[in-house]
C-alpha cells in the first residue's frame, strides 16, 4: 500500500528535525566531501582546486611520520581495546557480586569517562613527569636512585598512553557489560551450578555468549574512541618524544595547522575515513541480508 | 507406590536472611519414589525450600539428607539431584544436544556414555527431532521438555521442579502435567515439585505439603487435604470455587451440638470432631460442591434461600445465594441452572463440613 507524502512525513516532526538534518548534512556530508575533494589537490596553506590525482596519497605513504602514526594506532588500539574489554568484564563481574556501596564504586569507575581526555591526559602527564610526579615524589622520600619516566622515552611513551586509555575507558566498558550481565537470568546460573559447571566455565561458555550485544556495543564505542584519539596524545606527549607517539588524527591536525599542507592532511583524513566506511558497509550488508532472509520467511 | 526407605530428609531446617526468618525449623521426609508437591501462595518459602534442598542456598540451621547421605554442605552437583526451572534456563547459544551434554562433558564422562544417556532421555521425552535446534527455535512446551531432559541425563535419584509449568499457557500446562505424571510412573524417581497451582498439586502429588509463612501447615494425601484441612488457611487455599466460611458459634442443646448463626441452626450430630468441643465462636466451612440443590428434604440440614447471582462456567454453574444474612455458594450441574431471584432449597450433610476455631483457625 502506497502511503501519501503527508502521512509518511509528519510536518511537526520534520520541522523539529530540520536543524539536526542541516547540521548533519552540512558538517558531515559536505565537510567530508570537501575533505576528499581537496585530498586530490595540491592545496598548501589554503585550499585550491589544482588537481594532482593521487600524488598526495603517494607522498603520504612515503612519509615516515605517517607510517609511525599508523603503526601507533594499531598498537594503541589493539592494546587498549583488548585490555579495556578484559578489565571491564572483570570489573563488571566484581560489581555483580552484590557488593556493598555498589553505586559509589560504579561512580568511581565511571568517573574517568566523564572527564575530558585533556584533563585525563594532563593528570597522567603530571603523574608521569619526572620532575613533578611519581619519580620526584619517590626521590623526595629518600629513594634517590628511583627512576620512572615513561613519557620521555620514545620506547615507553606509547605504553603510558595505553595505560591512560585503559584508565579512561574500562569504566564505561564495565557499565555496559554490567548491564548485560544483569540481563542474564538468575536461573541460568542456578542451572549451571546444578550441572556442576565451574564458575569460570559458566562465564566463558554460557554467559559471555549471551552478552554478544553488550560486547558489540562496548567494542564499537572503544573503536570510535581509538580512531579519533587526539586530545589524550596532545595532552600527554604532544606526539613525542620526537614522533614516537604520533597518531593519525594528530598527524592530520599538524599537517593542516603547523605544516600548512592541507592537501596531504586531507589525504590522511580520507585514509582514516576509509576503514570506517569499510566497516559501515560491511555491517550494512549483513543487516540487509538478514532483513531479506526474515522478509522471505514472512 | 514403592515406599521403601527415605529418599530426602529435611531436619529442623531454618533459613534467615538477616533478621527475616524465611523457613522455620522445618521437617520433611520424602519416601523413595514419592511425588511430593510443595504448595502455597507467593512468598510462603516453597521455592526457597527447594533451593535449599538443591544446595543453591546455604541454610542457617538444620540438616539435609539425600539417600541417607548428609548433603547439608555439599555442592549442588554432588547431591544427586536434577532441577527443572520455571524459565527453563536453557543455555541459549547451544543446541538442544549441547544443552543436555554440557554438564556431562564438563564432568569428563566418556563420549559413548554421554551419547547413550542423551539417546535415552531424548527417547523418553520424544525430543529426538529437536536435538540439533537452538532453544530459540523451540516452543515453550518443547523447551520445558528439554529442561527436564537436562535433569534426566544427570542420572540422579531426586528430581526438583521449581514451578516448571508456570510460563506455559493453560492448554500446554495440562498436557505437560499429564506428561510429568507419566514420566514419574516410568522412572519411579523421587520428585519434589513446587507450585502455586492447586490443580497441579492435586493431580500430581502423592502427598501435598501446604506451606504458609515458611511453615508446613499440612502434609497429607491430596484427598485428605481437600476433605479434612487442618486449618482455615488450608481450607481456603485449596478448592476452586473456594470453600464457604460462615462465622457463628457452637452450642450444646440436649446433648447435641449445633452451629448457630442468626436464626440458622445446623445440627452437627454427624460431624466428626477432632476433640471434645467447647461452646463458643467458631467458623463453619462447606465446599460448594458438597451442597445438594433442590433435592428434597432427606438431608440432616435443609434450608430455603433466594438466588442472588448465577455464574455459568460451562461444565457447571456457581450459584450465589443468601443463607440467613450470609453469602453462600453452591455448585450446580449446568442442566439444573436456576434463574436469578428463584426461590430454591439447599441441603447438606455436616459430615462433609469443616469446623474451625474462630480464634486460632485450627480444625475442631
């Protein structure tokens, strides 16, 4: 049955969503379109329309700074997401033991997430700064040979970022997984106990598979956080020492603002967009196929 | 029924949650092969008691024996019990076969043994065609059958059922009720079954334990509980439509006892008192189906009354009338349904009545 335009688009609803539609189309679609467009030009300080084909991309992938950034994001992403998931799940299991003061603990664990990454980064930078933080404190206590300054060493700075990322992200992972855990019927636990299945096995084989949705949500949130990680890096290391902790987002901003190379910056931004588009397309395909199969069944 | 020896013995069991006492020094012996139903309203502690027997709750005091072995502090899996839950509690990501075999595989049983047990359970419950399906692809009745199968493959002596039919619709419920009864006859296992449904209790049980407030009120065969309830709570909880209760008093006149309410005098010559009664306030209970309707004067007690409301229920009809100033219901076969405001006569034999102390509610 074909419904009329008026029925399908309720006027007040359309008017109400117009600002949001304008912002979404204006900022995201048009903005992204120009980014892609300029990535094919030789723009320097200001955008131009002098098209040079894929030259910017070739230069980008020859730039060691970009290669380091890509390496870093993989390392940072894999480390922080996997640790976040494990820590988040363990915390959720801990919270699920009917502990006292649960609300208090939940607030404490969620608190880092509520703070700006700039603040998180700054706090961690102070703690890890050799002249202000942990090292200085230990030396003042009399342990003069104590040395702990991960941020100033190119080999260890990325680990400090990972730790800060975990500190910031595991709380929200816990909150999502805790909700999933609470959704599991208590009788499942009882049945597993009567069946003589050890607790860890029940978690692994029965409960975790039942929480697929919660895991997926937490995972997507973490991924989004990783792809756009910028302020944490800026606040803690500024991409340094040297280029040791540079990330794609940091690289893009620096190219555009500091090195005044809009064309190549846009090329890098487009490269960041690519994996997101691939994932979106893939999940859209899965959803479409599932809908079609259900439609065929009905 | 094979009544050789005790299968489950609960001795002086108490359970407290903080200051709240949920079960109070409870004693219950279940014979081998017996089907005992724990019946009671919500919050009476019946499910809690079952969880204690299963070992899912730690008890505060007392002891639990299963097959003569003290299992008070044993893990559930070592107690020799299988349990079936209201929500079925199947593992949703596993096929039916995996659901049945998971516990056995974790316990490290040999493959052939597992296959043998699953084949047997599947045959008994007729779920062979479902073995490769996931629980989400099963109907409620099928899921509950699988849940019973999971208890079956454990090869245990005692089956515990925690309101297993409550999530099913009325038709399926009556079907599965019969199936559980057949299963019990086939397996001859001890079964303890928790329900709030009196029909389930009456039809399934060898003995019913009616519970209220963490205490077993009466433990007896279904017919005994129905016909000779020990107190007013049991009398009112069983039976649908509910028993008629009339507040009045007992009096002795020329050596015979009468129950008197306003101008109605019910002679109690045929009533079997538990002990020698004393005059005073009492409650007279009479089941609606034990009252004769328009059937002459050959009854120890007869009275005339006016019909107030008629409730046809298909198989029979419930007639509300006034006996003196008291509401009184009578169950009538549907062919003899009267009309509103008809003048009718009723009669009954007080032998089938139940008299209760007005204060304590205990049977007189």
